[in-house]
C-alpha cells in the first residue's frame, strides 16, 4: 500500500497539515458511518469514545464489522511509574490529555471470507493480527518458521488452537506470502487439524 503522505510536499509543516486533515476526514467519516465504542476507564483514566476504522489496500475507509481484542484502544499517555518497593508497589500516572485520540486506524490486508487481517508489521519477527471466523488470531514468522494462534483467553500464550510449520522462503516474507500463510492456517483450522503444543 502506498504511503498516505502526498507524493511531494515542500516541508514538514505541509506534511503535518496533511496529517491533520486526514485525521479530521477520518473522524468525520467515523461519525457518519460507525457506532463509537466506549473504552475504559483504566484506573484513574476516564473512559474515552473511540471510532475504529479499517483502511483497506486501496486506501478506502472500511467500517469494521467486529473488533479484535488486539485492536482495543489503550491510552498511549499511560506510563508505568514505580514507587517504594519496586517488586510490590506499582502505580500509574497520566501525561498529556486523556481522550485526545478519537480515531484508531487499522490498515487491513486483502479481504478473505471470514477473515479480517491487519497488515503485517515488523521484521524478525513479522507479525500480524486479526480475526478468523470471529476469533482473534496472532501470526508470527521468524527464522524460517511461522505460526498461527487462534482463539482462547490469551491467544498468544494460551490459544485455543495453534499451528507451526517451517517454510523455505530464502528471504524475508512478502506481505502476499504472509497473507497466503494466514489463509493456509485458517484452512487447516477449519478442516479440523488438531492443535499443536505452543512453543514457549
């Protein structure tokens, strides 16, 4: 997917202006098309209204039919503060303006039946999250191995279903290869392939 930034701009103020305009456009679209989700409160942080927006491969805004727990909004201004005994006492404090973010954008991969995929991120490992038939999934690839975890109270550490396999791609996986492996894993899950033990 091409960058959201204009192909040419004179300086950083122009880019900043573009970003602010896109945010305003996304918020206007969310208000017109989606039901807001009330997130929080978290400890002393008040609840905030969030509109979840998917941005597909063509750059079009997509209303998300379901929200993955991976995509739940957490206020970025919360920081962990340690006071007193570091092992026993932890408290949270807030910096900035709580609730300032009203739109959370999620870049989506290609549309597949029953699957909602967030575009992969990172390198060693490459990671992606999303929903398969309404259940959270977590995809991970590193050092020639890929895995897919689906469902469960903790989809990363204690998934309902887990599959891992070696692949022979010589270099870093392309986005298309990641989507293909997620589709393969979904097909195995749907066909009744037994779960594997999760590697810790």
